[in-house]
C-alpha cells in the first residue's frame, strides 16, 4: 500500500501566470511540455516570452542525450529562440562533461570501448577518449542514449541486454526517461532500456532527472535564488516531479505529455491524476492542461 499522497492538496491552475506570482525561476522540461518532437504546443513559446518579460529566470532542463549546442539549434526550429531562456541544462551535456573531465571514479573504472544503444547522429561522444564497438562481446561498457525509431517495448534489444548482463557490463544511461511522446505517439526512451537491463541484473549509472547532480547544476546557475522561489515544470511524474520532490522544489505537472490520457479529464475529473500519483508515489504542487500563460 502506497503512502497517502494528499491528492486533494494538488492545485489546478489554468495558466502558468498563477505560478509566476510565486516563483522567480522556472526549470522547464522540453519534450512533452514545449513540443512533442514534431510540433510546438499551443501557447508554449508565448509563455516562455511572458515569463522572460516579467524578469523570470528560465532554465530548459532536459533529459535529452544531446549536447546543449545541438539542443539550442533544435529548439530554434520550434521557435524556442535563445532570448526565451537563460540556459539549457541537459542530461546529455552532463554525461559528456563527466566523461570529458575524467575525474568520476565510477566512469574511470569502465574502460574505453562502448556498445551503443541509440544513434550517434547527435555526436554525444565527440571529443571523448572513447571508441564505439559493433558488438557487446568486445565492449567494456554499454552507453544508452536512446532508441532507434519509436518502439513500444525493449523486445528487440532483449538478446543483447541478456548477453551484456551475463557479462556484467556496466551501463551508462544518458537519458533516464522511460517514455516519450513523438509526434503524438507514445514510445519508449533510453530509460526503458536501462530499466530492463536492471531487471536482468545489470548495473546502471544514470545522468539526468530525477537524479541529484543535474539539479545541482541548476542551483549553481540560480545561486542567488532560494529554493522556495524555484519551480520545476514537467510532464513525467517519475522524472520531472520526482526530481523536484527529491530536491526540495515545488512542481507543475503538465497534461500535454506522457500522462495525457490520465489527465484529459482535469479540472472536472481528477481520478486519473490520483491513479498515476498513487502508482508512481509522487505528487506535484500544481497540475495544468498545458504550458500556456
């Protein structure tokens, strides 16, 4: 039996303007909040602009396994231009920087040859002292940055995951998200591959939400703002809301992303919200239909 999450205490808000009265900084997720990888959500770009016009600090906090310079270019194609946010902090940039620094004891023990789950087209390992191998049998570790296409399960990867788990290879996961909406269709993300690997007995090093280190980067940027004046906005209870809760932040759960079906009844029907909060054992401060002002 899960703990009592106090669902009745979650406040429905009909616009981010309500939160803007209480906070000085916003940690805004991207996929599922600002766009779905194909189109920007209605009102999202305007909302960022309104926040900036009111002097709010905005960090785009993403679990994308990509460098920030790549994301900056991508976001601009959706109209999310550089003037609409202060900084991008991504799990991909964090992963790259930890490998690049060479002083992370966990990574130092891995070796240099990796087998990749996902695509290298975004150059996450550029300029790193690592080399990709085509077979996990010749790898020192696994690097999981995504999936190919938009699969609904990890079934196609099962033989490789079982083989790697038998060899006790460590996995580094640069995107803890398990699900993502791509052009309106739900699919798995890198975190689902990592979770299945753990089920098979494998060990995983995660970088990104909901884990501590990525939030520490945000707090360094926002060093002059108290935690109770920072709010996290996201579409996933397991990463965005859990990360906020674990780091002492208020949060806004947005209904445009992976929990869209469960949240389609708000504000008249909160049954779906109660169901997913009890399932994930996480509770946001606010819930909203979309990221609009």
